């Protein structure tokens, strides 16, 4: 047989065996383009990586191009694409968080030591915040989280093959929730001619605002989406990824049905056709819990709207509402330009009610207990309460439900058991990595929406990271900027290039303050979404409040 | 300003925006330029570069003016400190990552940097990326990439080739091909739309041509397929540097690999630049033994005078000795209308017969026959781009992504907007991915399938009775004929489930607007005319014609096959399809051409001519730009016929396989070397302009034809294409209203009978140009293919074209990029057949039929169904037509090159 080789072969040949295998593992349900990320998870879970032959097969199976599959797969950091001839990753991955809180307590050393000590069949990855900042430093073996991680604890976990997270043991399950009067409100709402207008009014009167960070009044949001044409969809954001934030995890680990009931009430009031819950991939135990409880719920109520639980794949940006919508549609999580707003043109082009998990968590209580119950809380002329995720140099880190408007000093003293021994307050992030950094001199400022704007900061998801005299604002700000560089979706110039250049400038010994300021301005002014617009906050705060740390 | 306009304040001045307009486009219309990079006319605005930021009063952040629509009274500031600061900083950020040297002289980033006076960037540059030069046509230098995604949108939104992706994220965000493959190894079809879209030169034509300042740019039309894309040649030192698409009705700036990268055949060293006369010592043999790079092995060089004299004297002696019926002429669909017009006029008035034809015979002759019979006109009812207005598209027997790539892009655009595609073909093609129904019927069972669809339409009451009654005749005959063609009965014949037949019939019949487009898969059969009759009837009984987005479109294969047919380069008709056997038409042309005699006998067709040459009846032939020694079916027989000719004059660019048999070879000018009109598949008349001068002594075809005519005693004295065109206008009512001057500024779609008529893209809006004014419904029965597979020859050979090559390959195989993309002959064999026969991908096999035997490489492919093989016919070293069957459709005389019986064996 003669062979010729003069022409370069174009395009890969479909591996038919891979296609057959893929069909097997995907099951027999009709293929849906919007489930692309779910399918990628199935492949990754089965093969511990994404060999391109399966990606090619998936493209054929979904009738889309290879490029479309690849660009989505490569966007999410939990997917390991393996090209022909490349080495597959080790079976086990240990992820070590290196975001602000964990780095403050030695994450970098832990990573270095683990890389040295663990064998080659374990991969050690530094990853952004995994949402357990109250027990920093944190590592995750497979999906199993290790609080206050040490080399020894991790070695032990690896050797005992403790690699899968379990559903939280203390969570109130369906039957318990029902026993405690759960879903009674939803039941009454559905069966009786409950005054929907009264519900809207209660929510409006309570003054509760969206608890994901943007703080849009919840009652008004419901009213806006309700007025849109049907079908309307609902998307729930549990992509809690803001460094320092872990409140959603906290509530879901305890009382998932309080959230689900709020969700169903919202769906009923607003007239929602389908519900999509987007849960970050890092919360594997909660994923199992929600899967189980949603099944319970769906078997309890026959007439629920379709509810889909979607799994993130390692992308902070998908916590941005429009990026999350893109991700639910099975695409790269790139934020959309607004207008149009998602309330008008959202998921699959339909009007969409989008909420942070916690916003729905309080719905039942507010309706049952009345608007005043919520608005009667508050300090320093602020109303309501906030779930503060507190981490850093305090004695009792964790989620603290405290009055809105409380000051940092009050929060530390009354809820967090004071500063750690040997630590003096130096500054704090009032709203996660993106909320900026305030100095100790501003520790008596009320913490709430709008109160921090004049100081160049915002409360966002109420993630308070407390810095002490052992910490450097400059180092934590640089950590934050590196995080944004890593997590930028890459779409727009000010954010994609800006975060890279800013990180470079910040790692210089001498800071070019003028250039940094100019760069911060364009990032804040011209980025498409909140990530890029806020990414400069910590840097700007260092320039403004911590000049002593800067060599000029 | 109209009532719906929006007035807003831009830089302190009130201006208006029309509905849907953005701040950027409204400002531009008022003469205000806002910097922009990711925005590109004709593409979706995505607002990612953030260069066009403006300040809107009352808004917290700046807004991207390319995406934002103004509202009444909105105060927009694009030149204040804040907006300009952002614009400049965006430029500085991008500039900081640019490589030291430029890849293009048209770098949009650099031009904005200059305009905004952005200083030397103060940021560190990113790490240098390696250039990907794995693709022969396109050089990828992602170090100049600004991630604006214009290439991606060009690839995916416009051309819908879906090769380019935006992968990774954050600092790792990058443009990729397929799954981060090199461009050369990717599925890229090299349409080059991305190159045209790239603002910074990250994607450029290979060879650094983008860095050269051209001497001039000449607007012209593409020399390849029937889509008729308009393009610009960028010229340096009398050579084409590169090609860009320009705004044409049919292409809107788009091109394909051939049009964009297939131009340098004109500079190929094998180009003949001097007239050649056959050496006395070289005897003609049927067997081809050709080295096109060494013409002097067969010919000697001559002066034009000598060559023209020998050429003309040869014809004169045949005329004198054997009479006029011993002469014939074959013209070309690749040349201009003017050339074709002169050529047929020469044959008719100089040779004195209608023995003139061209490759349309092997192309859409059957479609034209059926159309002339059914609706009185052989051209399309609607332009190709009308698919964007259709709700349902039927594509049958065509592979437009390969043969009409830009036309296919409109189909894909339309499908993305919700139009449903019914793709009917024995072979799978790229369009399958976009089809709602892929109806994979058995080869040559078109009539069974189409009759079954019509049976469904008739029995389920889906006939448009009003239309049928008002505009058609013979419906009753058709209706009764269709009775036996039930989907159940046809299921086993065409291999398509009865339910699928029903579903597609219903979808087509009930669509608001539906178009049928077809190609050679329909026409190139002994029952090609019957196939086309069925399509016409299908369209007529559902009334799917006469409106935008609704009608019939035979996809014409060559750039000017419509035009050359229109101007009478066919043996039955004078220009404008006026029958040669009509006394009235004869009188008209005698008067126009100043002759007192025109033959009333229908002449010989393409295949017939060569057969008659073989039989010794045709003794002399004049072949201009045509290559029957490659394109005719059963080509060994055709070559033997050509070898028997007493006198053969070939006019071409190269020593083609046909020129091998010539007594005189006349070096002609190539497409970019001449000016003339071309008519695309849409009936649109367009001007091709001379961009470079012909090499050596090569001459323009019109001049050569005129010189021959003079030596045959005709007193022609045309000064050039314009004068010829003006004579054509007198001969052809359909283009009578089109002036040369108008063509200089716009393309015009005929019929355009009087000057200033806008032209008529959609015809048959009210009746038909038949004697009754009605469309004739002609029933068609099942006629089996002439040669069926048997034990000895168990496979069906389907021939066709491939994206990179055109017709017999005489041009494209000499275009270095196209040739390097597809250098060797190949045959596609179904994977299951290959497994059964132990054939591996890439091996060389022998493919043979009752008529010939060739060696070719195998490509395993499931595009061809089991039991069939497919081969492009452009490879001289393994000419597929050595195997094909010359059986003809009885009416149209088209050959059945889509179906013959072959066998294959693994070579030694």
C-alpha cells in the first residue's frame, strides 16, 4: 500500500467509540445546548478531565462547533481539558485557597509545603476563595473541605481517601421543616386567595434590599418583573465567590427549605414559569443536600414550576447576575451590557427575576412576622439587619446576624469576641475583596448600603475581613487585584488588561501613584460589569488610606 | 428628521438619531467620529473594547456608544476629559501589548492612537506570543490581538463557519481555532472573513502582503462561482497583492477561499505568453502525455499574425473541404458576456452554423430545459440572498458551502434567525448541521421522492388551489399522475421514511415563504430534466413563487454561466433565448448582425460535438477557455475525439489537457487582466475591471476573436467591451435598459428593458412568459440511471467539486494557496465499506469503471453513503471523468456524471 502525505490534514477525525461512550454517560434525555456545562461536568467526573475526543463528540452530539464547546470548557477553572498527546491530571486534586483571608494566615507556605510533600499523583492547586474564610486557611481534598488546614491534616485526608464532601449533618430536612410549620405560608398562598398585593407591600415596607451586594429593593424588583410579559423566569444566585463571603453556605447548611419556600413564594407572586438555581461548584455537600431536598419538595408538591439546579464550574464572575445567566444558558460567563436589564431581557431572552439566595431566605419570615419585624432592627438610623460574614483577626469569625448600620467596632466587640490576642485593629475590608479597604480610623462608620460610598467603599455582600497590625493593606490589596486578574472574564479591555497591568504595577517596589490612579479611573469608569468597576477599590483605598505602606 | 427620530444632545449640540441607531452611528452620520475598535459595520455591536466610551449625564459610569441607543434629551459627551481619558487609556493599555513591528499598514489601533495623540505606553508589555503560520493562506500573530472578537463574529455570525472561539479567561483569554488547534490543522475553510475583519493585523493574508502599500486598488467581481461576489484587487507592480471583499448585492463584503486567496494563478510560470503552433514533427495521440511547463515539447512559438493566420486558415480549409457542419465552437462560462457574445456571433456568422455551446451543457442544461418548458425562462426567480426572507428552504442536490460558499452563508444566517432548512441529498455535507430535516435519499431517486412529496400535498389538501387555477396549466394531468406515488410506495425506492416525506412536504407546502435551491445533483442525470420538472411542479402547486423569499433558484456553477447562456452561447438559441429556428428571430439577428443568412438548424451540444469529432464528422473546432479533455464525461473517449480533429484552435491561459490536442494555441488574458460584464446566478449584471496587464504577448479574448473573424472575412471593428455590450443591448430586450455607465457605479438585475428601470430581482410575480402566460406542470416518471451497479462494478461514483478547486482545476490548481490546501486527488469512501474492504485512510487505491481506471488517495468519510464513492473531477492526474458515463438526458443533452458504476481495488 502506498501512502501519501503531502497535504496537511485539517480538522480532527471524530472518534466514534468516544461518541458511543459519551452517549452512554450522558443518558438518554434529549440533548440541550443550555446543559453544556452540566455535560462537561459529567465528562470531567467520569474521566477526571476533559479529553478533547469527548469534547469533539459532545460538539457532534449537541450539533454545535468544537470551538463553542472548547471556549466554554476553557472558561471554567474546574475543567481540565486534555489535548491529544497531553498528560492527564492526577486523579486527586488538593485545592488550597490563596485569597485574602487564607493568605493572611499562611496559605502560600501551606501550598509550597504540600507541593513538596505530596506525591505526584496528587495535584496541589492554589485556588480563589472557597467560601470558608472563617476557618482559614482552607484546603479542599477532592470535594472534601479541611478547615484550618495543615500539611498533616491534608496528608491524613489524602491517605484515608476522605475526598468527598457530605451534605451538612445539621441541616433541617423536608420532614423536619414541615413539622415546624414550614411551607404553611406557601400552602396558604397557593390555596387561598392570598392578597399578593399585600405581600408586595410588606416586602416594600420592610425595606429589604437584595443581599447579593447590589442592594436593589426586593419588593420593587418583584413588581417590575411581575409587570413583564410571560413567560418569566427566575434565576437564583448561589455562586457565592466574593472573598470573605460565606453567608449563603451558612444558611443553606442549616435551613435550606427556608430559602426554597421563599423561592416558591417569589415564583408564585411574580408568576414564574421556571426556576434555575445556580450553585457554585465548591459547595459539593450543599449540592447533594439541595438535590435531595428538591426531590423531596417536588414529590411533595405536584404542581411546582420546573426547578433546575445548575452547577457552577469555578468562575467568580458567574456571581455577576448577567454572567450567571450566560452560564445557565451553557455559555462562557461573560457579563452582558446593560441596558437591557435582566428583569426585561434575561435568561433565554425572557424577563428574569434574579435573586441572591439570602434575599429569598428572609421572605417567609418577613411575610409571616410583618414588615416591622425586619425594619425595626438597625442602628445609627439604618433599618433591618445584615448577615455579616466575618473573618480575619477576630476571636469569633463566622456569620453574625447583626443590625444594619452597626459599626465595625461594635460588630467586633459585640459579636466577634473582640480582636485576637496580640492583634490591634489596622483596617478592614467591609464588603469582600471588591468593597475596598478602610483604615481603623473609620471603624466607627455605620456599615450598610450607601453609607460607605463617600469613603470609596461599599458593603456588598457584607463580608468583613478584619486586618490587624500584623497585616499589610498593600499585600491584601495586591492579593485582591491578583484575584480579579484571575477571575476577570476577559471580555473588556479595562478589566482584562487593566487588572494585569495593575497587578504588575502593584508588585513593583516603588508605586507610580499617578499612573495607578489613571488606571483605576478607567477601570471604574469603563468596565462592563461590577467586577472591573470595583476591582480597583482596594488599590484606591491603599493609595488613599495607607500611604505609609507605599514607596514612591 | 422624521417623527420617530430621537433628538439628543451630543457634545453640546442637538442631533437626531433614527430608531434603533446607537450613539456611535448617529454621531458618525452627523460627522462626529468616536474612537472604536470592536465595532464594525455589518456586525453585531458587542462593546468589549471600551474605546468608544462616552459620558451620559446622570449615569454613574461611562457608556459604550456603539451599544447604547440615545433617548430623547439625553446629554452625551464624547470629548470631555472623562470620556477622552477613558478612550485614551484604553488605547494605551492595548498599545502597550502590541508587538514592535506592524503586520498591516491599516492598523486601526495605531490610527486611533495617532488621532488621539496617545503617548508611548507606560505599562509593561505582555509576553511575546509565537506566530502561527501553519496555514497557507492566513498568518496568525496573536501578539497583535486586542480580543475585540471581530474575527470571531466574522467566522461565526457572518460566515457561520464556527471555527474561531474565544477561550480561556482573564489574562489567559485568547482567540482559538476549534479546540485551540493551529489554524492549519483546524477546520478553517479559509474564507478569510476574519482577516478582513481584524483591525490590527493579528490575522493577515500570509506572506506579509498586508505590510506593502499597494499602487492601486481596482474594484471588480470574483472570477469563480455563480454567487458573483464583488471584490477589490490590491495591486503592486502589476501583481495582485491581496483581495478584499466589497459591498455587492450578493456578497455584502464576504468572499470565500477561492475568491480571496485564489488569484495568483495568473502569475503561474506555466502561463503561456506567446502564440504557439503545433510542431510539424509532433503527431496527435489520443493518450494524454502532457507537461504544461514545457509547451515547446509540442509547439513552437509564433507571432500573433502567423498564429492567427494558421488558426483561421485551418477553419477555412475545413469549411471549403467538408462544409460548415464540420466546424464547431466551444466557448466558456468563465469569460465575460462580451467575449461569449462575440464567440457565438463568430460561430454563427463566420462558421455559419449553430454548432456552439459551452459547459452549461454539463451543468444546468436540464434545469434550463425544464424551466423554459415550464415557466418560459431559464433563470432564477429570486436571488440567492432571498433565503434570508424565506421561512423554509429546500436545498436539493447541492453542496453550497463548498460550491457557493457565500450563498451558503446567507442560508446559515437565515437558519440562525429561525428559518428551517430541508436538505435533500444522497451525500452528507456541512449544511446537515444546520438542517431541520436531512433527507438522505438514494442516489438518482429524486423523482420518486419529489413525486411522493407532491402526492402528500395533493392528498392532504395542501395545494394552493387559487394559485394553480390562476397561474398554471395541466394540473389535472399532474394530479392523476401523482396518484401512484404515495410515500409508502416510494419509501423503498428513495430510501426515505414515508413519515419523513410527509413531514417535509407539509413543512414546505405550509410555509409562508419557501425557496427551493438546487445544484448539479439534480441536473447531472439522464433524468435531470425530469428532476427539475418535479421541483417546478412542487413549487407551482403550492404557490411558493413570485414573492420575496419564495421561488426557484438553480445554483449556477460558474461566474458567468448565466451570462454566457443569456448571450446565446448555446446551440438552440440566439441571445436572450430566441430560438434559432424561428424565422422572426432569424430576421432580427440578420438585421442586427448585417448578414443575409443564419442557419436555422439547432447545433450540436458539448458532448455531441466531441462524439462527432470521434466519428469524423466534426473536423475543426475553436475552443475558447474550455477544457473538454477534462470536463467531458467518459473523457478518454472525448480525448480520442479531440485527437482526431483535423484542426483545433485553443485559446486559454495554460496548456490545458485540451490544448494538448491543439494545432494552434492562442494565449489569452485572465479575468483580472480584462474588463467586461458578468451575470451571476441572481441575473445580476456586474462589471469586472482590468486590474493588471496580461503577461507577455497574451491578448484579451475579444481582440483574438475579432482577429479570427476578420480572417474569416467578417468586417468587425469593435473598439472594446463597451461597444460590444452596447450591441448586446440591441440583441437582448432583457438588458436593453442597462447602460455601461450605470454598471460603472452599480450592479443591475435584469429584466431591465428600459433605461432607469431599477431591475427586477424577483420575477414571476404575476404570471409567466410562456405562450399561455401560465406555468406548465409536466409530470415526470421514474427513469433509472443509465448504468446501475452490478457484481463487477458494485459502487456508485458521484463526481463533483470541492471548495478549494474550481471546474477542471486549470486555474485553482495553479493558485499556490489553493493548491497547497488541496494538492492531490482523493476519493471519499464510506467508513463501513472501507472496513469491509480493508481500506485505510490515506492509502492509494485504483478506481475503475467500464471506461477507465485511475489511481487516487482514499479519504474515509461518512459523507458518502455506503455503496457510493465521491470524487472531485478537478485532478488531471486522476481525472474522475475517465470513469464517468456519457449517457445523456434525452431533452437537455446533459451527461449523467453524478452516477456511474465503478469498482475499487487496493493498489499493489
